[in-house]
């Protein structure tokens, strides 16, 4: 019995070192004839009690040695089991995880800990709203959490990248989110920073994904825990409706857009600009409610003195406002332009990529396809204003929301109906 027990202890010694309970031979005391066994804490052992990070804390996790990098993904922290890697893009990686204590599913986003990550997590912590992806907590960790083996393991199961809203499905090359702006671009977000020492510029060019997953990268990552949005993205919703025989109703569409503009109104009321609004970053929760996600490019509306900020063309090219494309100064109304495109996309069936490309050129010049204004007379007037070349001529999010309430009679009975 003694021999078997010692062998068993030896086999679990390494596992014990990773968890709250750890034993080895020094913990065992045998009674007469080895018939009684007493387990005691080993000398000098300090138990590691698994803790659940709270919203107002940043918890440092132990980085594993390189030889254990393959098993690190299965840990993430003492509190999670990783279910799947959902996707990766220029922003970093997203994982679907299960909390081992509350049994709930969450999304964990891993990004390089720099100025962009600091701004994103601080913005999420401030933006507590039913139509914005809910932030839980964050923690730093080293690059040893990722192994080369798991880099290309992207889940194709339900609840994958599109269900999180922080995975750029086809736009990794299109989105420009390098941290190479004029430093004034983020000066107005200093109050959002979680670290003053991790603002080194990222490399530019087409190797964004490579740099994030390179085993040679020696920087620190930030892990951001958020609610998991299992209803998919607005992109999924649009594609599904495009290929269904069931006609989309304007009531359903305008209800969804009302929730989108309500979330954006809250972002703007908190003096922030999203800068990357598009269907991939608009999600649905389990209850069908809209959730705006991916705040990786969030910026303050003004600098600390309340003055306009000089900015660069960061965002997704096909949804950029003219002032973003032309690298002019812009304010929160730069978010209104892509919302005009999104609203159109929800209303009008687009069958092919070639058709979409032509439509987008026309839309950005305020030209609608034949029949659109006749079919959606009220919506087309609002969208026309939202797509104004000059931001001064675009409405505020609050104005759009009020117009929707007035013209489409979106009372509580309509708003409470499930949309997906």
C-alpha cells in the first residue's frame, strides 16, 4: 500500500503544483503496519486559493515556463476551462471559456498590452449598458499562454468567432488598427489607461496576425473577459435573411437598428467614439438583444483640454467615413456614417460581392439603387442624412433615435419582441 500510494503521489505531484492543493512524499505519515495514512501540508507549502477576479481588480496570473506552453491554453487562469479558440485577427485572439465555479460561458479576448488594449478595457468598464457587450474583468499574462500548435485551431462549431463579435471574419487586412497614430490621437483617452508603461508602438504592415501569435514576441498580453454573445453577429443575421424566402419586416429591422443606435448614443454620451462600427461588431445576446462589441479602436471625442483631436484613418475601410479615409479631424459623428451603411444593408438584399462593391461606391455618394427610396421612403431620408459627406450635416445618434421613436412607433410592446 505504501509503495502504491507514493507512486500515485509522484504521478500527481506536477498536477498538484498547478492547483490549490499540492502534496508529495513529505505530506504522508503512515501509521502502524501502514494501515493508517495521514496527509499533511508539505513543509513550507503555501496553498494557492483559486480566486475569481472582480470587476475593479486587475489580477496578475502566473505565466508557465515555455515547456508547458501547450497546456497553458487549457488553464488561462485557475478559474477557467477553455472550450475553443474562436478566432484571430489583427486585434489578437478570442477564446470561448467556461468558468469552473459558476459554470457560465464567457468570451476571453487576448490582445497585446499596449495603448489600444488599455483604452479598450477602460472603455468597456465604463460602458455598462444593455446594448453593449458586458465587461467582466481583465488580467495581464505573458505570451507563454499561447502555443504554436493552437494558433491555427479556429473553431467551426456553433458559438464560434461570429458569436463573439470581436473576430474580424474577412477584414484582417482591411482594418487598420496599428498603434502608429499621432500620439495626440490617444491623448484624450489617458484617463482610460490601465498602464502607463505598456504603450510601445506596434509594427505596421501586413503581418499583424503574425506578430500577435509569434512565439518570438516577448511582450505582455491583456486578457479581457466579457459576456459571450451566443446569438451571432448582424453579419450572420443579414446573410441568413438574404437567403431565406421569409420576407424581412421593416418593424423587425427598425427595432434592431433602434437598439444599435441606442447603444451608440450611450457611447457618445460618455464622450467616446467607437470608430469601427460594422455588422461584424454588432452582436445578439441569448435574448436577442443587440450588443455592440469590439472597442479596440475606441477613442475620446476630445483631448483633455476639450479641443478636437488630430486623428488618422483607423477602422475598417469599407465602413469608414470620408473624414476617416482622408485623415481629417473628426468627432463622434464619424460613427453615424457607417451606421447609415449598416441600416441600408439591413433593409436591402445584396446578392453578390460585386453588387455590394458597386452599391457601396454609390451609397458613399448618396446614390440609392432603383426602387430603394420608393420601398423605404422614410428610412431613405434618414439614411441620406447619415451618409452626408460633411459630418456637420449628419444627425447625432440621439436625433436618429428620437426620429425612429416618432416615425416608426417603436413602443415597449414592439421593443420587447425577440428579433432572432
